[in-house]
C-alpha cells in the first residue's frame, strides 16, 4: 500500500537557526501518529511544512504520490490535507450549524471564487451534509447556539468537524486536548477518533498529554532539538528512559487515564 | 423567513410602482434621486457586512454620472439603457482596478485610501475645462429605445419606473448573493479570516469581488441620478458625497436589502424637510440624527425591525 | 539683473511650496497628534480650524479697528485660537468622545463626522453666511524684496512660526516628561496604562491640545483667505492627506508630509496647473499603497 505521507531529509532553517533537520518519516494510510516533544523541538515546524505554511529549506514531502514540497497552503488544502488548530478557529458570530454549513458549502463548491458567489449557502445537499457532520461529532444538540458561547470542548469538536468538511485524507491536529479539563479529554478524543475513523482519515496529532498519546496513537514520533529521536510503538517509546528524560517525564497514570 | 421578506418586498415594490407617479412632482423627483442613490447604499451594505467602510464610493458614483452625461453630449446616442450599461461597465472596471489595491487593506487605511482615490477624480474633474470644471454641465434627457417621452409628468414617471426597475433587479440579485456562500460569509470574514483561508477561500479575492459589486452598483446609481437631477458636477466625487452615503448606511443599518431603499428615501425626505423647515440648520439636524443612531441604535433603524424579529424567533424557539 | 525664467520659476516654487507647507503643517499637526495618541481620525478637526479662523477674523478684526498696537494683535490671534480650542476640545472630548471610547475605529470617525456636521451649522447660526476678511495682519507685516521676488512678511512669519512649532513639538515629545508620556501612549496605550499612566487624562489633554493647534491653524490662515462657510470641509481632506503621508502620530512626519505636499502643489501650480488638486491625493494614495502607516511611523508591532 502506498504511503499517504512521505517526508525525506526534511529541513527548515531560519537564517542560522535550524528548527528542524533530517526528518525522514513514512506514514501509511489510516495510521494514527502521535507527535510529541518539548516546545521548540520542531513539531510545529514539521506540521507547518506539511500544510504549506512553511517552505522547507531542504528535502521533500510527498502526499500519496504527489510532490507537495513548497506548495501554497490553499492548494494543499484542496489536495486533501487539512489542519485543526490548537486555538479553535471558528466563526464566533455564526451559529454552530452555520459554521458547519459554511465549511461544508465551501468544500463542495471547490474553491473557485465565482463558484462560491453562485452557490447558495443553504443548498439542500449542504444542509444534509452539515447535519450529518454535527451528528458524527456529537455536537448536533448545540446547532442553534452562537459559536462564541460554546464551551471549550464543543469549540474544539466544531473546529475539527469544520476541518474535515471537505473529506480530506490527512488531518493534522495541533494539541487537540489542550485547554480541556482532564475529565473531558478522553471523552473528546473518543468522539474525535471514532469520527475520523468512520471518515477514513489518516491523523497526525501533536500532543503534550502522554496518556492521550499512549491510548490513541498507533505510532509515536518524538522530536527533540529539531530532530526525530524516536519513531515507533507508543508504549515502548514512552517507556524508553531517554524519552522520559527528555520529553515526557516518568510515567504517572492520572486517575482519569486509569479509569479509561 | 426567506420567502416572507421577499414577498413583502415584492408587494412594497408593486405598491410604490403603481402609486408613485400619482404623487406630487417634487415627491416623485425626490424619490427618483433617492432610489438611484439607494443603489450606492446597497453596495455599501455589502461592504459594511464584510467589516469595510469605504469613504470613497463617490468615485464610482461620479464615474457613472459623468459617463452618461458625456455619452449624451458627445456621441449622439441617447438610449438610457445603453448609457447605463456603459456606465456600469466603466464603474466595474474602475472598481476592479482600484480593488487590486484596496482589497489588501483594512479599516482606517482602507477608508483613507478609498477617500484619496475619490479625491483624485475630484481634482481631475475640477480642473478639466472640457468637463465644465466646478460648474459641471447639463445632462440631456435620455430616450427609451427611441421613445422620447414628453417633458413633465410622462418623462418623470417613466424615469421613476426605470429607476425602480433597476432597483428591483439589484435588490433581487443582491438578495441572492447574500444567500450564496460568498455573500453570507461576510460576518465570517469579519470574525475569522484565518479560518476562511484554511477552508480554501482567499479573503482578499472575496473582498475584491465585493468591491467590484459595490462599485458597479454605485456607478449605476450615479448614472441614474444624473438623469434624475439633469446635471453632473465634480461634487459628485467629493468626500462629502461619500460621507452622505455612509451616513445613510449607518442610519438604515446593514441588516437587509430593503434597508438601502427605505433608508435612502427616508434620508432624502428628511433632508428636504429639514432644508425647508430649518434652513441653515439641516446639517445639524442630520448630524444629530447620525449621532443618536450611532449611540443608541448601532445597527441602524433597520435593527429595530430585526430586533423584533429576533425576539419572536427566540420566543418560538424557547417554546419548542 | 535679469533672472532666467527657469530660475525664477524654481524660486517661486520653492517659496510658494514653503509657505503652503507651513500652512499645511499648522493645520495637520493637531490631527496627527490626536490620531497618534488616541487612534482617532478626528473629522471635527475641520471645525476647530473653522472656528479658529472665524474667531480670529472677528476678534482680531475688532482689535485692529480700535487701533490697538500691532504686536498685541498677533498675540491676540494666538490667544483667541487657544481659547477656542480649549473650549471646543473640552466639550467634545468630555461630552461626546468618552461615550464611544473603545468602540470600533470607524464608529468613532463617524461620531466625529456627525459632530463636524453639527458644528458646521453652529458656525452658520453664529456668524451667518457672510464672509469675513482679516487684512490687517497682512498689511502690517508688509513685504520684503528678496531679489526678483516680493515676499509677504506674513508668509515668512508663517513659515518661521511653523518651523518653530515643529521644533518645539519634537523637542517637547522627546525631552519633557509630558512629551515622553505622550510618546509611550502613542506607542502602546495598554502598556502605558499598566505603567500607571493616567491614560484618560492624557487623552483629554491631547485632544484639547490638538483642538488648540487646529484652531491656531485656522487663526493663522484667516488673513490669507476669505473666512466663510465651508472652509473646514476643504481643509479636513488636505490635513488627512498630510497626516497619511507623514505618518499618523508623528510630528516630524507631519512636517515632512507638509513639505512634500506643499512642494508638489507649488510645482503643479506653476508648471502643470491642471493637476494641482490631483497631485496631493495622488501622493497620498501612493504613500498609502507602499507604506500604509505613513513615512515616519514605526510599523505598529503585531499583536496576537
């Protein structure tokens, strides 16, 4: 099976500061990859290079078989890679339902400016798809609330739902559970992961919470000082003393994690 | 909600169209100008929703007006439809070109740059002898596909209906636009440009589109106003003209398409009454009205209606 | 001695440009100060100018008619302007502006526009539609023969006054406590407040100062123009242009902006009269396109 994402000898330097180097990663389709590392270790740089917001200084990135190195982010979105933000990027003055409609309608219209001007927002197909997306992410009960009034967890779910409105094949999640209370983290991730699996989307997520990583990732990439220092099974990687020393700290299961 | 407001609008349209020409001459003339200017306000509402307040729509208004005046004067063509279409195209082209620059700016810089552009045209018009410089020049009466109505009631009525026809078409098209993805994302654009970009929309290009639409509307408005007033002069490009349009937009609010027409009419009426009753203080009156609206009704008079509607909706929703 | 035409023209452009620049600076400096500190594009500035012009024309006119000494007349112009600026500035800032602080920039501009409209009619109510001429200061200052040109003493005085004001302003901003406070608030109002600076007081003082400067501009120009309805309307866009070019909030920028616009206009008047008005706004548009924050403002630090 062809890899969905291949990064070869990827490097990014800002002047003399090398933010990421020698990154070689091959991701098979439908694998869930957890990316860990301290702040400044290169995780965000790596993610930004995939989404097209940073141009790699060296190396290449292939999405399925296509070379996407250095392509503009809007094009990469259209090709099937999207990003969901650490701080949920939603439209506060629209209702949840309209947020979802907007994302769905735009994805269906295909991106041409004239297409967006000529397509009605509340076309029946759009309405149905948006409704289905809200159901999938278990936030349909909030549909008439203004997005600005949502609790943090629901905002995140909406943000992710909007990110996958166009049925991308690869989704990058930037700290999906940051800002969420410990009790709710697992609930949130359960919904997200099952929704993404139902949509057959490959996921790469950046996380600082090791319990989340251990439970939901098929594979872990550990970043340190701009390079990948570990790449493999979550349990093994997180038991690795070097990883514990540099990144994750000793394993202490939280009450919630023990319960989950 | 959708069919109801459209049907009310259509009804109002028909009533005005039928009853209009039977009102006194001064009222018809006033209404004609008001409804021509309403097109400019409609364009402003589109931009206002995206969070932009241009202070230079007079540029396209003047281009529309001078275009029809010049065609009538120098080319021997007097067909109103031909002239208005040419005016619209020229205004659209200008809006496209100026939009290439304007779309990259926001807020105050946007307002100032659009102001500068309208003043550039003003400067050119004032100093150009062949265009009549500060006095401007007279606009001859147009013809409708060869038919030249007699001066007086007939011509007034036909011009009135023509302006209404353009208004109706614009209202319909803009309503459809507001229901399209591009049109309904105005609020979203103000909220969160990042998310729109990430969904694949270029916000700058969307703003550019809105600028072209607004500019075209303003051009058509200017062209029709030129026929209504039978005169063009450089003041049509002056900043106070732009200010007047912004004024009406604030008063009317950006809540609905109908607000542009009702608001423009009310404004012209108030201005006329104030001019008669309080000569020398009508600006004060308008200024005070603007102030009160901004302070107490920030979404304009149209919001009074919307608030009512929202309250009803909330009551219904709570009852479910 | 016979002067070649081109040299004469060049000299004329230079002198006219300087005089016009002085006028523009006086008119624009108050506006840029208010924008820099309060981030408000104050359309009412046109009213300050107009009131200053009317006030000077009338009060100083009466003064000279009574035959009082000349020097006092010039002093009176300044005093009248300051008084007008003080009253108008206080009334507007305390009475109106504080109702809209914190609201959208454009809303505030519209509020000042509304106030401007109201004040335009107040002028008409007070002084009617007559035009007033204040000729005495011009006559008293006489003329000076400088080579081939005859310069008006008043114009020279205007240039000197503007230059002194610019110098004093720059000095004050950099070297006095109050000036430094203003500079901090211009740079970052939140930061200033967190340092314990009474931003509200700074706002009031700045607005009043700006009003006084605007009125001063009007008073200074009164002898050169026919003081009548509508002078505020014209001046406001010119002031906007100068401030946009020089950078909003920069006194030095207003000076350079005024020089640029003054010289361009003088050149246009002498060489290509048709573009006289066009050139000012064309320069403004150009600067806005390539450097929207103006030539002399540090680009605002990006805030997250």
